[in-house]
């Protein structure tokens, strides 16, 4: 196992009927911004629960953070925060709303240039506004990590960023908020969490028994629970387990002391930027290709995955690995997500453009071994065309 430092300061408040804790949680702050998505939060009743627990707290509202949050929208919120002297933001929504708020919190305090430079130049920020979250959609783990992904429509870029200053101070996780989500968002959430785990797990062994056990156990939970939630949308226990699994998938525990990949995410971000595909859809398309093309480098962990997640006989390693990749793809399909580029009208020209974009950004050494070049990306994508 590699040396590591682990830090996660987020206070998690899990379960139903916890909105009454908002007054105490918000008491240190003078004026807050309530940040939301497109409006579903009014339909599921969470908006009213938040408002009824604010008391006399001064606040402003900001609506319209997109499923793939954009710089163009978020920079408007930055100006409102400055003009209204907001000293805390409460993000209520899924990972996109939370990611968007993280960018706002960083941009408000950044004074050394344009706010997009934070993303484009991976600038180490020195300060950030405090924020908390109310999670309504389990998927990204953003409620318990310091990561964000933002799209700049003006230049057609989607970039990731992370800073230890961008952990939420608290996160309220209410499984009942999931009841009214469309099936598509549940499926996306399961796939998002699944691939977050594989990016930290299916690399090469470093004798990290604890992390490996957590990883394959969480994958088995997702495989078991995802279809159950889709079948019975108001089963509290199934929703609760899915929500917590998605949070655990990317809160830093699985990546402590182990190599990580993330090539599927880098490639997937380009698919979203170019074609507007849901983030989880891009992951479902790309992951099987990555596993097939990089099989020789990932063989030990792929066999571990095949045996411990899919219960396949390791006596014939190549057959077990190939079957595990097929079963993974079939699992994504069973959730209603198609896993071929051609399903979305993307052919070889699109593949070439993705490789050009990766090369232009100098994303030429992806993966845990830094050996995935744009040429290898093309091979990966041709396997899933």
C-alpha cells in the first residue's frame, strides 16, 4: 500500500426529517444563498421544507444550475454573492448543483484573474466561501468530497478541479428525496457510482486489502440495489443504501493508498462536451472499452473483480475477465442505458475529434500507468462503436 494522507471534514446528517437542524447549522452565517437546479425541488417538497426552517435568516435564491453546470450560469451567481454580501451558500440538488456551488465559492474569493483560470490553469486557490448541501440525487459523491466538474459552453470545454477548501461544511442526505426522481436519474446515479469505484479499484494491486474489500463490496451493493430501487421507487431502505453507497464511492476512502485510473472520466468528459450526453452515459460507454484494451495492464485486478464482484471462476483467467466485462456492460444495459457510440449517432469522425481534443489539452498520458495516449483512446472507442 502506498503512503497516504486522508482528510475529510464533512459533517454528514443522514436520514429523513433532518431539515429542522438547518437553523443550528446556519447560525454562524449572516446571509445565505439558496442554490438550486431547474425547479424539481419545488415539486418534491424539499424547497418548502428548507424555506420553513430558515426562520428569520436573510437569504437570496439562485435558480437554474444545469445538469452539466456551466461557467456562464455560475458566473452570474458569483456577482450576486458579491453584491448581496452572501457569506454562505446552501446547495440543494444533485451533484451538478453541488459542483456548481463549489465553483461559485472558489470564484467569489479569487482575485488574481478571470474565474475560469481556476479550472483551465488548475490554480491552487487560497480561500473559498463556506457552503453546505442538501442532496437530492445520489451519484457523484460531491456531497462528501472536494471535487467539481464545470463546462464552459463558450469554448466547448468540460474540466475537473479539486481543492481541500471545497469540502462542504455539512451535507444533509435524505433518501426520501429520491422518491420523485425520474428512473433515468436513478440509473445514471448507479452507473456514476459504479464507475467511480472501478476507477479506484481496477488498476494494479498494491496489497491494499481494506480498499479492495470496500470497493468490490460497494459494487455488489450497487448491482443488487440499483434494480430494486427502479422496481420499488419508494422503498426507504433500498433508497438509503443506494444513497450511502454513492457517497462512499467517492469520499476519498477508496483512493487512499492505491493507484487510480480516471481515464474513463477524461474521455467521457469529451463526449459530454461535444455531444451533450449525460455524464453517466459516457461512463457506461467508455468503461468496457478501457477494460478491454487495457486488460493486460489491469489483469490482476480485473481477475479480482471477476471473482469477487461477478462470482466467476478464476481458474481460467482470460475467460473470467472477458465475461466480467460483458456482465458489466449488460448490467448498464439492464438499467436502461445503451453502451455503444453508434446508439448515440457517434462514428469514427467523432472518435477522431475526441482524440484531437485530448491531445490539444495535453491529456496524452492517462490511466494509472500513464500509458493511455490519444492513439490508445482511439482503440478504446473503436471497441465500443
